[in-house]
C-alpha cells in the first residue's frame, strides 16, 4: 500500500435487520495518520458501521478494505494489525492491571512491551491494582493500553468517553491525540460533537443510517455561513434595541438574562465599541461561533441528543 493510498476504504456499506436499515449505503475513505470521526446521535448506526468494518458483523452489500485486507474473509489476519476498544468493554473485577495487559499480549505473536504501555498511559503506579479499584479515567487508559498491546497500525475507539466526568473526558482526549503523535490511524466513534470537533481531522456525520456529511470539522462549520453571535449579561434598566443600528447587526434578542446580538463581520469589536461609547460596562462580553453541533442541527433539523 502506498502512503498516499487510503488505509481504510468503505464502499456502499449496507446493513439491515429485517425491515430496519441500520447502515444505508455508506462510503468513505480514511488516510494514514488521521483521526477520523464517525459521529451522530445514539442509534444513528455508528457502532454497526464500526462492527461491520472490523468483521464483527456481516453486512449484506458493499465492501470494506482495511490495510488492503477484507475483514469478512481475512479477519484473523486483520486483527493482528488493528486495536479495538468497543463501547461495552469490561474486564473481570478481580483482574490486576498487569495481568490484563499480560493476558492480551499473550494472544498475539507480536506485541509491545506492556511495561512501557503502563508508563506511557500513566498506569505504572496502578500496576498491581484490581480493575474494580480503578477510576473511570484509569479504566479507559487501561483499555487504550490493551488496544495498543499488539502495536496496531489502526485503532478503533467506540464511545470511549461516555460516562466520564468532564475532566476525565478531557484527559482522555489528550491520550487520543497522543495516538496520532505516535503514528497511529484512529477511528473515533462518538456522539459528542465537541469531542469530534477538537480531535478529528475529518468526520463522517451519520443520521438514521445515512451519511449526511463528510469533511474536516472546520470546513463543515465554515460552510454553514452562519451568523456570529455576541452575548453579554443584561444590565439593569438596559434597553438593547438601539444596538440594532450598529453596522453588521441583523438581530437583537433577550435570552435567559442575556442580550444576544446576531450579525456578521467584526461584530464583537463593533458591539464593544458601541457599549463603551454609551458608558455600558460588561464584564462577560463574548463572541459565540458556530460549532459542529450547529452543523448537525442545520443538516437534520434536530439536536444531537434528541
């Protein structure tokens, strides 16, 4: 495989359960070294897509090639070269961290030194700890270590941060970025649009089994051509209607105790200057840009968590 060739090629993938279509003729390619996101709401078909890609589910139509291998016919060979963290991953409560890594390393003819993985992923001091004693973030670091024990070229992560508190989630994001730094190609399945926007080089947005968008998060957001919003706390006895006359302002509204000014151009600077001229001081004047979740809302007409 040439370096410029896709490391993963999915063409016309179709998977149904009776009359229910879970994955509806999806196609995409993944380049070496990418963090590629498969994103969408719960039940969109993301996990079915992933499980079909890695050979855990039989699909009715289409084709998948990973490292030029067919997961349905060459699954055993493929699993030597990929690492997988499934959504429902678990380990026996009484297994120790080092035992889990040693066990999984023994399943491969070629594996990394799992002692190094312990250090790399911040688990050295938990080496002899029981799985049941680990925090949510520590368990996720262990699962990543297990997924890497065979030194894979491609790593599949399915809803890795679900159930984590905000700090643990952000710590896990740092770990995922490390995978890219270490030369891995990462397929990240998530329903957290903030997560995909931060981490992914490109995302495939899936809804109701269909691929509805595929591009870099920044390009998808730019293509919205959405308005800029400037927000600040509503001062006492303040009439915001005069802000409507500022250049670039399209709308002024009150929302949950805030003034929200929508428009285009250098809106934040314009609003700040206008407020200062009138002697209005706001300590929380801020600009709000469109996000990947706004892209999803625009494409589907409903929020990601519906």
